[in-house]
C-alpha cells in the first residue's frame, strides 16, 4: 500500500537525491538558461552596437578624411613646391596659378597620367600617413583612391585632368556652381565607366592666398577601397563575423554592396527597420542576403557619416545562431556539467550511503544474533567517530552490560540449589539449570524437549498416585503463578524427591505470555529436619509425660486419700490443688507443643466426617461449664438454620472452638457476656474482603466477648507463637500462648480464615470462616490433640 | 476378687495405681516387662491387663503379639496405658485387639480405674 514504507533507506535516499538533482537541472534549464539567453542577447546587442559604432567611426573617418583631403589639396595645388620644382613633366605644372589664370595649359588635351599619378600618389600617401597618425587600421596601400581628377578655372574650363581633358564648360554644372558657392560639393555614389568603378563625386573650390576664387577641383573618390574595407570587416572581426554589411545613403539607396542595389527583398526589409537612430534591433528575418539561409539575424545600424548632404547609414547583421553559439555552448556545458554532477553526486552519495547502510546492516545482524541468544555478538566499531560509530559503541556497551547481567543471571541460575527451568508457550524447555538436571537424573541435555516428558510428580503421602501437572499448564494459558507444596518429583531413575514447585507465567510488556518459569526446591533436608524436630518433640513430650503423670497421679492420690492415707486438710488441699493444676498446665503445654509441631510440619491427619458445628460447639462449652459457672458468664448462642453440615474433622473443629471460646471465657470478667453466632455467608462482597479466602461461600462462626480486649499495639502479634497480651499476663489465668497460633495454622492449612476485632477493656470478637467444602482428608500418623 | 495385671516399668506409677486399684477391691499384680507378664499369665489369667508400651526386655507391642498368638490369652481385656500418643502407635495396638488406649498423663487415676471397673463389670455380667 505504501511503497515508500517498504523501501530501504538506501532506495529512499537514492530516490531523494535523484529527485533533487533532476529538479535542480530542470530549474537550471527552464529558468536559468532562458534568463542567461536574454542576458547574452543583451550583451551581444551591446557588443554588436559598439562594433557597429566602431565600424561607423572607421568608415566615417575614411570618407570624411578623403573629402577633407580633396579640399586641402585644392590649396596645395596652388602652393605646392613639389609641383613647381619638378622634372620636365612636373614643370608643366610649375605655375598652376598662371595656368589657371590664363587657361593656357600646354598639356591641355593630353592625357596626363602623370598628374593623376601625382595626385593619386600624393593624396594616397598623405592619406596613408594620416590614417597611420590617427591609428586607423589600414591594410596596404589605397590604390586608385581617386579614379579621376579634373581642375577647372574660374570660368569653368577644364585646365587639368587625370584623364583626357574634355572640352566643355563645367561652369554650367550644378556641382561646379555649388562648389564655387559653398566651397564643397558632394555627389552621389555612381558608377564611373572610365575607371570602371563606383565613385563619389567631390568638388571643391580653389582659392588663392587672398581667398579669391581661382577654380574648382573635381575628384571622383573611388569607393573600391571603402567597399573593400567593408568586405574585409568579416575578416577583421573573427569573433562575430557579420552576415551582412549594408551601406545606405541619405536617400536610403543601397551604396554597398552594389549587388543589393536593386534587391527588392532587401529594400523592403530595410524599409521596415527604423534607421532614424543608432539603436540596434533584433529581428527574426528570413535572410534577404542569401536565399538558402533562413537563420534569424540580429541587425544593428548606425549613422556612418553626417557631413554636408552626406548622410550614410551602416546596417550590420549578425547571425543569431553564431552570436548565441556561446549560449548554446553554455547550455551544453550546463547539461554536461549537471549530468556529471548527478552521476558524481549519486556515486558519492551511494558510496557514503553504502558505507552507512552496510554498517546499519552490521548493526542489524548483531541485534538479530543477540535476539537469538548470542550475546557475544558485537558490532565492529573501528576508528569511526561518527554518529554510527557512537551508536555502535553504545550498542556494544549495552550488550556488554546485558552480557554481564546475563552472566550474572546464568551464574546465579546455574549455581542456585533450586532447579530452574524456563519453558516456551508450547511447553518446550528452553533453559534448565544444573540443579534441575541433577534432580531429574538427566545427564543428557533436556533443552528442547517438552517439560511433561521429564517433570513427573506424585503425591507425597501416597507416592503411587501421580499429581497432575495442570498447575504448570495453567501458567502458560493465563497469567498466574502457583506453588505446589509437598509433592514428589519422580525422576528418570525412579527416585522420588520431595519438592516444592513454584511456577509463574513469563509475560512480556504487552501482557502476553511468552513462557513459564518452573522453580523446584528440593525439600528433602527440610523434611528431614522437620521430621527430626517432630520426632524430638514427640520423644521429649513422651519423656515429659511419665514424670508429669506421676506428679498428677500422686497429687490426685493425696487429694483423694488413697490406700488408707487420710484426705488432706483444707490448707493442704489448696496447696496440692496448685501442684495438680500446674501439672495439668504443663501437660497441656506439652500437648499443645506437639500439636504445633505437627501443624508446622503440616503432617497432621485430617479425617473429615459430616459435622454439625452446633454440636461441636456445645461439647466444647460443656467442657468449660465449671469455669463459666464460676464466673457467672452468660453465653448466648445463635445459629443460622442455613448453616449446612459440612465434612470436617470433628476433633480439629473442636480444637479450634476450644481455643477461641476458652480465650473468651478466660479473659471475660465476672458476670461477663459471650455471644456465639453461626452464619452462612454467601455475599461475595463480604467474602472478597477476607484476605486469602478463595471460597464462594463460607460458614462464619463469631465469638464475641465483652472482656479485657487486646491492646491495640499488640494486635498485630495476636497470631504469633507464644503470644500473650500484656493485660492478661498480669492475671493469674493460665495460657500457653499457643492456642491462637495453633488456630491460625489450622485455618490456613484447611483454606479457611480467622481474624478478630478488639478494643481494650471493651471486648474482642473472633471470626472463624470455614470453607464451604469443609476439610479435605489427609492421612497421617499424627493427630492433633485436644488440649483443655 | 478381680485380678488386675499391671505391666509397667515405671514403678512409681505402677505403685500408686496399684494402691488406687486395691482401694477398688482388686487384686493387683505388678510386673516390669512383657517377659515377666507372660510368666504371670502362665499361672494366672487376670481379668484386665494394664499395659505400658515402652519397656525393657519385652515391650508392650511384643507382649501383645505373644498373647494374641495364645488362644488362652486372646480374650484377656487389655487397656494400653502409655505416654505414646501418636496415631500410628494407637492404630497399631488397636489393630492388635486392645480394649482401650489411654495416655497416662491425660487421665486421672480415677478415670483409669473407672475404665477397669467398667470392663470388669461388663465381664461379670456376661
């Protein structure tokens, strides 16, 4: 249902890292790359703008300076000493002023390649020098800067020309007039057939030192150089090769390249571009330049020159792909880098994770081993100081401590004199100590076999009767504990060992039974001691009885006057009676001690017969009649008719009644009142309050007196051996201090209960509760003796 | 005059008992062990035997065994008068056919004498 929960940490972590890295790449590609692209574009536009600007500056300068030189050299023509002091051919130009003035030029009509050459050379060399000075890049020489030069006088007649002097008056020409008026005329770029090249017509007026008009110099500035320069820009700037460089004049006519002059597609495109300012623009355009190319281009443009009527604009286009190639590279680098990062991170992470998970697996395997009982298993820590290292050390320390306590437990369990076994919920022995094996006479391991195969019990009184092991099964079925006293453990060798067997459920934290513990105590020695004690008491009491019987009988003889001996006098009689009564007390004491001994050993005989409790009580009271009458006690007896007759040992019941009632009689003052009641109790609430009483009904005998009572501070000791309350000790009444102790022992042994309520000087109430089932038969050679 | 045989090693006790029984007009013979008692029986069959159990030479148990094997003695009433009060002893001798069993220290001489008298009376009325 939850695949995540079934995944290992390793799988989860790999998944998480993969997810995070993929997400970051996606963000990078989807957000950062477009952002980077726009930044790149802006940078490219800016740089192409500056590039265009640079080109504009250069091209602008190129044209500007040429025009300037034409103007300047119109003055040189007037004063140049080079022209005056030259060889023959130069001599002809020695006095240009004069020639211009007179119009008498001897080389008129002749082609004068010399003049053209001079002018070309002078102007071009000057130009080269100038460009060098201003630092403008110039490649090689600039041949044929001027394709043609004419000089006309103030009347318009051509007086000098680089080519053939034509015989027509130039003063009618608009350019001539404009040059004369404004000093400079600049025409359009036009194809010059004579030089077979495109040229720009420049005309400037020639003045003398006084500023008087002398004539006009007309030059055709060859565009070849400019075009060549523009064509070479691609070569110049290799980083951003331009797709197109287009030069437009003020009328938006395409000056360069000439092949676009009539290209309607280019013209249409250019008409869409706002060329009014120098801003760059990016437009996706099907390239007008080369038909088969369909790349989108970025167009930049700027004013090349603004001089007189000369307003040229330069349009430069760059292929977007080329410009953005670095962005592509960037994107590729990003993809490659991030992919490598993912792989590297995953590898690194896996390595780290494997290190962690492998160690976790180590931990897990150690924990599993330990849970299967191998407490010697330890985690290998090494030099690791990290959290796992600490965890491992912690677990090892914990295991050491568990091991220590386990060793301690084992040592205790193995060396304890009690036989100890632990059984599984199915009754299979999972642990058995040495003492148990010894008791069972088992030399082979008994672990793994069912307890009922080795643990067999029999009745201690009738050893041939097997005792059920139900009490062991019980602890496996419900949470309980039990102690089975006085049974035999019958071992493999057939030997019966008297034992006391305690069993208890082993319960885990969820209160489910995970097994049971069986503790077997060999009570052979206790029984031997008990027997010896009992025998000693028997023998001692026998030995005591002979002299006691002598004293009793002789005192009796004296009192009654046997064999002719006279009866004693009144005074003698009192003394002899003291001897007699004291002897009786000693005899009672001896008999009581014997009872106690038998009760303590628990081997007294019980012979249940159907008993009418009322009758037993009457018999007991009958025995006390002399004392009751002497004290003038009123005894009130009530017996609930519901009290059933039960199977009980009459004599034992008699002993109990005797002990309780005799106390009431003894410790009640003259004319005192004793109430005896018998009730049948069925109220479970009442029975539940009685400690250790397990019966569902019970016969309650209450003996209430208004006598001396028991002092509060002594009430806890009432049932202890040889107890006599302080307030009765001072009285002369006899008492062995064994009666209540005996009663308590008997009641406990038959599953009944005895308790009391007492207040000093107010009286005492004793409660005796007999179980509804009466007493269970028990055979024994020893009977409890009724003691008066 | 009814004849009572007291088999008792404690002479102190048998003496006073003899005095007490003689007051009841019985002929009393004292012996200190089973052996001697058997000798008495050879001459004279008593009406009642008061028999102690723990005695030297031949104790009460052995004596009982002996007399129960002799038809002539089988029917002599025997009151076991002892200081042994264990059930095993009591049931043992009771199974041997004794008439009564008393613990000496627990009875007065009068009670014991009454038991004897009762048996003697029962015997004579038969």
